[in-house]
């Protein structure tokens, strides 16, 4: 089955990385792509390590002015005092993702996401979960970075508690966490995220294809030891899946990954034309902010999909809007 994944639960439909978006992704028959941070007392679901002022309101309903609240230094109780249910309409981010339904929502824990799947009977949904980890000293988030062993251990504890071993993928730009996972639980699938273009102030060029020194993102490996073959390097790090930026994804990437028995899962693909092109290049799945568009496209191509599965009894179910 083609792996249709709702990015952050489908952030163009529901507030990202909330129980509303996760349920939406499950209801529409997609798997869930999401992000986790290691807080002081557990794992919470958030893309940014510092509360994002574009989507975060304080107890007075005011959007945060600056990113001063580092989730990694906070308790879950402190984190849940903030509201991440709506994008600031005055932000640039609103212009990109403002189509989502505006709500009131708390940052959930990893356990709450799994429990939601249990409570709503979504027993086949899979979860592609990223360790948000920043091993590069040049990253603005390097300070306070979680210990990768501690991060993976806490993730694995919760996965085993909910018996999700066959339903999760651990993905990361920080390939150290992939190696640790394979050492501790080889049955857990792993996905190597990467990008080549220095267009992000956080991740940038995680491969160092054109630089002599090894990249700190690659778990001690150097791409040059693999003659520039990213799939081979990721495979050596313990990855089962190769996950490139879709704009950098080529047919050669798909061929080399498949030759190693790996799957390839590009991100984040939001237009129909880009989705079609990505499929035609040989992708095994797509991560998208707009999973309803991807579903419609796959249906038209006769590709088997998980059936729609609405859960109207859940408090996180929203009627209509892109389902």
C-alpha cells in the first residue's frame, strides 16, 4: 500500500501536532507524520524546541512575542498552559497554512497520541515520529539538546507500553538516534531524513556533500566514504527508509534505495503536480500537509487506500472541512 502520511497530522486542515490533527489524519485514512521533543519529564509533540510564537498563545490569549520558552527545559504541566490551536493571522505562517480550522488546543504527549488511536479504534494507523535533535554546534538549538540515548530510551519505553512496535517509524535528521534505536530494538523501522540545500537556519545541509569535514548529523559517518551515495550512507547508519526533501528527490535516489531494500519517502509535497511527479519518480510514499489532496489523487489512480474512518464520538473530531 502506498504510504500516505499526514504531515504534523495535516497542518493545512487542523492545528499542527495536536490531537485534532492526529485524529484528522487517522480519519482520512493516512498515517501520521509528527515530531517529538524531550521535555524535562517526558515526550511532547512539537516541531519546534522553543514554543513557536506564530501558533502559541499564553493564558491571556495573546500570541507570544518571542521564542523564549524552551520546551526541553519545561515540564509537561508548564507546556500545557499554552494554546497552540490557531495560527496568528498577522504572521507570514498564516499565509502558508492559514486554511486550517482554528481551535483551542494543548501540546499533547506521545502517550496521548497513542491513546487517541486506541480510544477511537484506529488500530492500523502507523506513526512516523521524528526525534527533534540538533547535533550541529552551529545550530541555534544545539544548546539544551536532548541526550540521544535518553531520548530514544524514553520513546522506546512508551512504544512498548502501547505495543506499537510494528506501527511506528523513528525518523530523524540526527542519524545517531537511528543507530541507537537499531542497537536497542532492531525491529523498529527507522527513516533517515536529510536535505542538501542550506535553505534552513536549523538543519541546513545535513549531508555535507560539498564540504570536506564529516557532517555532525550523520552519526560519525562521512558521505565521502560512500562516494556520495546517500542511500548507502543512510543504510550504514541503520536506516530502513530514505526521506529526502521532495525538491531534491531524484529517480536515482529511488533506484539506489530500492537496490538496498530501502523505501523512499519524500517530504513535504503539497501540490497535485508535485505529488504526481514524486510518485512517477518511484516514491513509496509521500508526506503532505494536504493529505486530502493526496488521497483524491491516489484514488483516481486506482491505488489502494485505507478507508475513511470518522470518529464523531471523539472530542477531537471536527465535522466537515476536507474530509
